[in-house]
C-alpha cells in the first residue's frame, strides 16, 4: 500500500493510451469537407494536444471560413464526425499502446482514482476507448466538449472527480499523463504534476524542454507506475 493517499491520475487519450493510426483525423477531415466543402490545410497540420473544437476552428481559418459560421455549424460537424468515427473504428482498428493495460491495472490495484483529461469531445472519446476495450477504466473526465481551452479542463476534471468520489484533490495530488506539449502546459496552468510520455507525435527532446515532473519513453518503461504515483523514475 502507498504511504500517502494515491493521487488522482488523469490521462490524455490519443498518443498516450491509444492510436487510431490516422482514422480519427480522416473522420474529422471528412466531416469538415461534408459541412464546409473543405477540410482546410490538413497536410502538415498538427492535431497533437489540441481540443476538437480548437482543431475545427484552426483548420477552417486556414480555409477562410469565418469563426461565426464555424461556431454555428459546430454541432453539425461533430454529428458527422461521430458517425464517420464509429464506422471507421471497428474492432481491431485501434491500437492500445505499450504498457497501458499494465499501468491501468497497477493504478487500480493501488487504489488510485483514474479519469480522463482529453481534447476529444466526450462522445468521440467514448467511441475510441470502447473500440480499444478501455472505456470501463474511466468513470469521469474532462473533454474538449467542455471547453475549447485545454487549460480550463483541470478545474472541470477536479469538479467531476469530487462529484464521483466524494473527496477533493488539490494541486500536486493530481497527475496529468500525456504525450504532447499541451498536456504539460495544461498541468502547469492547473498547478498539477505532469508526466510526459514520448509515445505520440511529440519528440522526447521537445517534451524535455518543458521540464515535466517525469518523462517516459512509453508507459511500458520500468518505473512508469512509480513515476505516475509519486514522481519516482528508475
């Protein structure tokens, strides 16, 4: 057992827990084209660490679509996206990244509450995690559908954890685990610990420059569980 209460651990999804190997991005691009007649400048665009609404606004800005029009049609975009995503993510199409299952089991066995902090809209997160067989691990979370500003999501996740668990988590008793610069910056904005994992699209050196509390090559790395729980790396 831990000598101190286990922290609240909040996971990013894409590049941290799973990979859809581009299928989610293709689903969103298709929804944008269907809604606006263009998907914007997708080639070369970085989706990493961004909320789904942020991605839509940024891509449509590259195509000259006004912010007001995008805001009006955002529900239409996401309805089309979710239909495409559900069709694309059939069983076997979502890759669970190395070490994820073991880390989640290890956290559960040590009594650490687990949630999500992700740029995905809620329904998209569920589609992805269900296709990966991981949805049962996460009873609550904060999502891109709560705010387009990722830095606002720490407060949302904390409130939902309090509602679900009946206790509060403050500051460094919250850990954000993610693969992107935005995950580290979000943790800093919320006053929490940041565990960065170089399993996504952001190079390890780039993550290291932001000085996360722990930096892992993957969640399969020896010492990953200790890094998440108490900041110890091997």
